C-alpha cells in the first residue's frame, strides 16, 4: 500500500455504496465550504478516534442523510492522495436501511445507474470503485469433462438464462481442438446476453475467441512481470502474498480460497470464513470466495467482505 506523503498521516474515511434492488446507487454532492465543493462522491466521512469503520458508517449516514443502517457489507479499501490529505477509504455496500435519504447538511444527492452516471465531476478516487461495482456477485467456473462439449454448452446457456453474468472457461484437460470451439461458443452465448467471459490461464486463447479477459493461475500470477493486455484480468489467490501481487499488477479482481472443503482439492489447506475475512479486510481489489461453495453461501461471503462467490459445481445445478 502507498505510504502517506512526508509529514502527513493517512486519514481513515468510510464511504457507503447505498444501493437499491434495481441497481441504482446514491451519490452526494459536497456542499459549499468543503474541500472539493461541488464534486460528487459516495456518502460517508471520517472515522473518529476510537471508532470502528462500521460504527463511523452508521453515524455518518445518520448525520448526513437521516437514515439508519440495517445491513452493510465491508467491501474494498482504496488509498488515495489528494493535494489536501492522504485518505484510506473503507467502502461498504449498504443494502438495507431505515428512513428515506435526505440532505441534512444542505448537500444535493442523486440516485444513479452505473451505465448512465449523469452527475459531474466525481471525486477521482471513485473510478476504480465504479469498475468493481460492475462485477456481478456470482462467478461461474465451467470445469466440465471434455467428453460431451454439447451438454456442457447447454448447461452454460441455462445458467446464463438464469442470470449468470460472469463465466470462466476452465478446461485444463480438454484437447485444444475441442477447447477452442467450446470457448468461442461460450463467448458468443454470453455476449448475446450481456455477460462477460474469462479464459483460465491462456491469454492467447482469450484473444482468439474474443473473450473479455484472462484468469491467471496462482503460479502465472507470481511469475507475471506485467499485466496481460486484455480488458479484464483476474487471478487465483491463496494468501496475502498472492493478493499483494494482484494489487501490484493492478488486476481487476481475484478469487481467494479454498474457503471450504472441495472434492477437486481434498488435501488443500482451508481458509475457512474467518481466514477469508481476515485477508479481505485489507484488500484493495474485489475478492470472490472460492472452494466448496453453493448459492446459499452468498450472504455469508458478502458479510465477510467478498465481492461474491465463485463456484464450479454450484453454478450449473
């Protein structure tokens, strides 16, 4: 993480992504008299001495917007150095609250759609946050045997029709002659439905079939000198060293696990939810929980600071 400028300490700040079920989220305009007056930002404020970030979030949203937080999920951290201060932003996703937001400090606010943000200017620290918001909460990983590509594609199509919007084509034991057309077909079906596709471990294949990105293995991650030249790049992580490397390469997201026991890696050392939460608590990038998970584990994952869940078997049932 970057060090604060000489002579300045980094100030802890909380920021709330207050989001309705239809995807709209709240931005607030900084009032006259404050630094960056007129700029738009996620509501929040400074963490007071002796105060936890979640307590600061509840206090700030009550003071600024007159709402009481019911459900807030810890999410990502962003360090940003403004001319006037070096800040550490603790972002939370607020999904449930009591009361109707209203500006109690004479600030304007606006409900926005990610695809059509119509307020400006927005504080520069929030750009990567919008990119993270565009990631869905479920990451489906194929992992099918190569014996019946038609049946595998049918299951992918069915999941896309149910709403899956991020797919990883993982086919480690597939012959190349079968993998290329399968990956191309997944990309075609996914793009037709507005979904994105990652290719496991093969940036060249991702480029050939028009996929949205590549998902690096943990070994590829540690060996990489630079970020691959694709719109989306993710990686598999198992520990803090891996996560730090993802952040250094400025990748878009990562999966972290295994959280629970999985038949594909029976001897793996498990993180458990506590281990996942401890690593996610300081992460600067979105992390999907991975390993032995099912759709019912999504809320647990969000509560532990995850972007969502990555599943192999659980996606296709």
